[in-house]
C-alpha cells in the first residue's frame, strides 16, 4: 500500500485528518513546511504531526516528510505521456506500436534505476555473496525471469535454485536453513503461495531479498532488504505486464552483475571455460563468431 493510501484510509482523529488532508493537498510543496508552519495553517498543534507520524510507522515528522516526498516525486516522474496499462489502441499502426512499446520499456528501465538505493543494493549483494545457496521464489509468469536469473548464477559457479511448482516452492521454503539466502519476487507483494513461503523462510531465519512494488505490502514487511520495481500497472486491467517484467528483469540482472563483480576474474574464467567446453556450433556471422 502506498503511503498516500495509508494516509487516506487510516484511523485518524478529526484534527489529525485536517492535517493529513493539508499534507496531501500540498504534495511536493510540503518540503518547505515545518511542524510549526503546518500547525499554524491548520489551526492545530505541532504535536499532532508526531502522533500522525507514529501512527504511520515513522519515528517523527521529518522521517514521514522524507518518505512522503520520495513517493510523490516518484509517482510524478517518468510516464508523463504513457499509460503503462493501455499503452496503445486499436487505431495505432504496427510501427507506432513498436515505437510505443520500445519507449515504454525504456521508461521502465529509467524508472527502476531511480528506485535503487546504494545501501539496499549493497546489502542484497552481500547477503547473496555470503549464502551457501541462493534460492529464488516466484510464481506464475515470474518463474521465467527467476529461471533466467538462476541460469546466469549457476553459469558463473554460484549455487542457485528456483522452483516452478507451487508445492515444491512451499516445501523448499520450509526446508531452508540459515546460511542460505532467498530472493522472493512478487509485483503485488500479496501472492498467497509466495507469502506462505516467505513466512516459512522467516521462521527458519533465512534472509529474504524482497523484489516488489513501491509501498508497503505483505512481502516487503517480511523482507530483510527490499528492492522496488517500477509500479505503474494495475492488477489485471492491463494489456500486458510490459513495465513490471522489464523492471524485475533489470533488478535481477543488476544483482547478478554486482555479484559477478565481487569475484570477477574467477567467475569470468568459470563462465567462459564452461561455454568453451560445452557449446558447439558453427557461426558464419563475424560479429558473433569467436576467434
């Protein structure tokens, strides 16, 4: 759930609601307002901001304001002339559609990069580096990027697994042990099988890297580190998961690349050596052909 949704639907007193409505109305302009200034404009007291902040899960107003501004700026950035749910219509030509989808994916990549924070990314990579096995949990169409991620990890010499069967997913989560690491992927963060698996992982003290949408959800509440993906698509009223899948794939590629970097020479030698000894094909294209 987005912070602004929590502010709109939370249980607040009438005076707290006046202050919240003021913040929601001001949007990014709230950056210039102190507790005293807001209290003066709303005919309330500065202490109300402290109570509101704590009800929303923050230590104080400054922390609330920072999170609120980050969300407002994110939602207003990129995709200004694109609809992630209905990016094209029946009237668009095939070349128009080609251009639109290309632009949509480009916007998704930029959007995703803006959501990545150094400390969260570093923590995720360190968890993976220390793990005896990296286990990737995803369901439905997200099993495909999960399988590609595991394929890349294994081909640089890292032990990794993923599970396309729901029963196997739950059983493997239940059998996980400390020392392993889990990457859990869910756009909504509310997929039932995945949340059940994540709860098993939590019970077993297995660190969770949660890859999910912006805002708080069941998965991010269980994660040890959270990596957000582009959050522009509705649950079902979309033509295709163009932006979310592009974003998830980018996050996984970044994790792979950062992990690769931590033992670059060894992993490059392993990967190229494996390819040389197992891949046999004749290539005429000089761009692709190895010398």
